[in-house]
């Protein structure tokens, strides 16, 4: 690619590191003595510091949401479809902050980091985290950047859950909350898939109860399996059918022998799994899926989402996708119903899309149009 | 239980073994020099030998479909809800044959059996099988029992696929074909889940490339994981929600610590997985899922299911369940549409049920009523 030539790209970006020395009290009751967050920014903070947007990533995401790290990069950041000049999150108007969550494995303090108390990697001893811990750690980053109030906090999937938590934890610091393909809490089926993914990792002998770094191994097979399970749930049945059908990679089925044949979908999944296992940390995966499992928007509000949302003071955009069966439109409608009952301003749209949960990353015209129109209002509203 | 006291149970049953010495040519081109099938029968064969019904089991099923093996048995056979005096497959009228498929691990010749050529267990060297191989092996059992023509061949899930294959391979030997919660072939998503299940087994070091019996190990963790994946797909999202919700086994989520808490659905899945891994053979699981993957009703009929069904000479009952997302009602309607286009008699019903794919094993009143009414016709029609 040539980032300089693409007028709709944010171009070359350089990650930055922020170190926080003040201890962070976590939801689990433990304290992190200090931590680092790696982040990127796109666009310029205006003089009134009123145009800042926080992008929250999903389960396996990271800070690199848009643009390129070098001229040689083949792929841009994970949400390049939505972030850039003229895109829904328009970097001509907004100052966009995207960070790697605490507990992550892409540069922020997490299980791969050194535990200062022991001088060895945290590994499985890293404290369990909740979405509110991310929100609190991010609030300090906002302080550091001089951002009193986000024009918008935006996220898809787990990122959407974080965005809602922001609206409840810091009602005075969020003007708009954009919640895409998310839910107020996981269903039993969601929990079940996460459990299978974790068991796949835990049962890989190379996981070594989480101490694989010290043993210089990596639970690649377990992590690959976990990803395969997750990946199936991100795609709709139709999307898989359209993408692969029952096509074979090679060979023929006629003779009924299987040594020389393999379905496309199977080799695709194996590839996805093995790619992921090379770039992700197993302890982080366990930590992130547990944060998802335990997320329950209204738990501290007597399990009443209406009571929970009454604390918010922002406007909401909620988006769901028709074939998303991981966080289905019904889950988004629950959010919308609670917001309406709490008398909060909310815009909702269900986008017709074949891509399942993954649709939130795709350039689906109506999705981008709705998102862009809403963000235009956000930009005008200050 | 006391089988003698339950007037709707077939009571105590004893499995029987049939040995076939004549070689069986398999779809893969290899030949099995001989084989054994373990089976049970319920009810009495009538003088005209016209009341025999074949029950085909699903992926992890076996021959023990109804009644009890001993007074101490706590649970009856896997389809006891549907087989017995006065039940849909009424043993007062029908002579029911239920067997363990070739390649199985409950007594029929399979990967755990001794390969006569080597004197050691077949293990991973057992030939790959197709549904047609099961049908051919079962036809010889029918010969042995003196059954020229089945009053009905009946199966759910993979068993339903076998029933359809019977109707095409031996059109003169099937009067009625009952296809429950099945499909003419697997979707890409089905293939993907089976792939994950197999990878879970293959990546367990105790699998030892299938030679675990000789090494006196067992890939219990891999098999448990495979079962967990499968199990999620057998249940609907709603069924899981009704059964478990987000209930905890112990403890509380308030503090956000996870050491003392666990969701019910997670411990349930782990229990299911570990139970299964003690009773099932890993090589058989791989063999059965591959047979499922490669099943494609119309492959040899130029991929035209109408042309395929034109070969059948029986009547069909097709049943699907509203929340079954493994083999959804849409898959059953494809079967029905092809049968109608082929001008074959077919009765179809979609049963409203919350239980997902597992519904075919459940005592859902309308399901049992429809099934019973059809089987009454089968019984009257000879």
C-alpha cells in the first residue's frame, strides 16, 4: 500500500505509550501498582478539547484501529473502514483515541508484562479484570490527554459493553455512546462457547497452567482451537455458506476416501486458528473471555437495566445486524427498551447484513451511512 | 427402576451379536473381510414378517434404544420415549431392530476391534465409512432376521440421513421412511463445528495419532472438548437460557473475583464432556463425524435431489423442530420440496419446541402425537 496516496486513510501512525504510576484499585479488590497503556490517535484535538472520540476494541482487538504502521504494511488497522477522513468517524472532525485494553497482549500492561513484585511475567497471576477496570484505566488516559469529556465513546461487541460502562461510570464525561453488536450481558450459549474456548487452552499441555512463557513454550494448538470456536460464532450460517459452501480444497468425494480431500471451510478455520495463535497471548484470551462472561450491566443496579441507565447523561446510538447470532438484534433491543424506559435519547437501527457478528467490521453501505449521519450530529453538537 | 412394573416399557432386553463372514466392499474401495453387529430387538416379528422397523442411531448413539439391561439400570435406552407398548413405535404392533453402526464403539466392529490382519486394534486404520456402508451392512442383518422389507426405517439426525440412504439404496426393501431433524447434506457451519471437534481430539497428546489403545492412554480431554462443542449445537439458545440462564454454581459475582464462582452452564458442559469421554471412542468419533461431513444425498445423482428421490418407492414422514439450528427446519423443507418434485408421498411437520436439535429425543406432545399417528398408518398398511 501507499498510505500517502489514499486520501481516505489516516496514513502512517505511530503507537504511543502512557505510563501511570498511581495504583489502580481493581473490581476484584486487588490493586495494580502502576500500568502502561499503548494507544494511537488519529486527527487533531481542537482548541476546546471537545472533539475527542474513544474507540474501544473487542475481545481480540488492539490499539491499531486505523492507518498503517509502515509503508510495507499490507493491511490497515482493524477498523479502517470506519475511521479516517470522510469516514463515519471522520478524522477531519474528530480526535480519535484507540488503545489496547489493560490485560491485553499488544503493548499495554497484561499477563506478558513483568510483575514488579516478582521480576517475572505475570502470566496466570495477572489480576482478573472487569470492563469497569478498563474504563477507569482509560479515564486516566483521558486526563493525561486533557480530555474532560468524550464527544463519543464507541465500540463493537465487547467494545460496546465498555462504551455502556463508560456512560454509567463517568456520566459527566461522555456526550454520546455508540453501542454496536453488543449486549447487556452474555447468554448461556455465549458463556458456553467461551467455556469451550478456555477449556481448549487449559487442556493444551503447553499451557503449563499459564506458565508457558517461563517454560518457553506456547499453547498454540489450544489457542488455535479457541479461535476456531470463536470464529464460527462470528460468522452467520449464510455467510459461511456463501463463502465456502461445501467446496473442497482438493480432490473429489466420489470414491468416499478422505485422505485426499478436505473442505475449504476446514482449511480456512485451521489457517485462522494458527494465525491467531501466533499473534495472541493465551492468558490474555482467558482474561478477556472472563471479562466478557462476568459483564452484567445492571448487576450493581439491583439487576434493573432501567435503573442502571438512569445514571447516564449521554445520547445513545445502538446498532445490530440481522444475522448476528452471537449478540443478536434481540439483545440490542433489550438495551434500547431499557434506555427508552429510562427516558434517555436513543437511536436504534438493525442493519440487514449476511455477515453475522463480523458485520460490525464490514463496509456495509447502510451501516456506514447510519453511523456517519449520527457522527455528524455528534460533531455538530458542541 | 422396576421394568416389570412399567406397562409402557419394553422391560429387560438383552443385546445380541450377529457375525457376518462374507466380505463387505466399502464406499472407500476397501473391503472388510467380515464384521459383527450388536443389536437389540423389541416386540415380535409377525408371521408375514411385515411388521419390522429399523431404528438408526445418531452420531454418538448405539443399539440400546429402549428398555433396560438390568433391574439396577437407572436410565432406559436412548429413545425410550418413542419405543414401547403404546408409544409412537408401538412394540405391541412392531418388531423393532436397533443396532450399533459399523465403526461404532458399543459392540459392533469398529476401531476398537482387532484387525484380523495384524492381531492388533484397528485404531485409526479402520476404513472410513459412508452412510451407504451402514445401509449395506444393515441389509445383511435384515437378511439374517428374515426381513425382506422394512415396514419403516426411522432415524433422527445422522440416523435420518441413513434412513434416506436406505430408501435410495434398497427402494424395494423400505415401505416407509421417517426422517427426523436431518438434512440432505451438512452446511459449511456444520462442517466447521465438526472440524473443531476433530481438531480437539487430534491435538490431545494422548490421542497419539489414534494409537492410544496400544499405548494404554485415552484422549479424554480432547474427546470431552469435542463433546462440549457438539452439545452446544444440540441445544437452542433459548433452551440453554431456560435451563441455566446465568446462574452460578456457587459464590457471588459482586466482588468480581472468579476463583470462587462458576456459571452453571460451564460446570454442566464440563460434566457432559467428561462423562462422554469415558464412554466413547475417539477414533469412532472421528469416523462418525467424517461420515456426517461427507454425506451428500444427491452426489451420485448429478447433485439433483429430485433425481435421487425418484429412485425411492416408499412414503416419507419428515419432522423438524422450530429451534433446531444444527439441522434447521429449512433443511427439512429442502427434503420435502425435493420429494414433492419427485412426486413421492410425503408428510411434513415442523414441531414448535424450545429444545433445539435435542428435541428429537424429547417427549414433546405434538411430536409424539404426529409420530404415533403416522406409525399407526404404517402398521395398518400391510
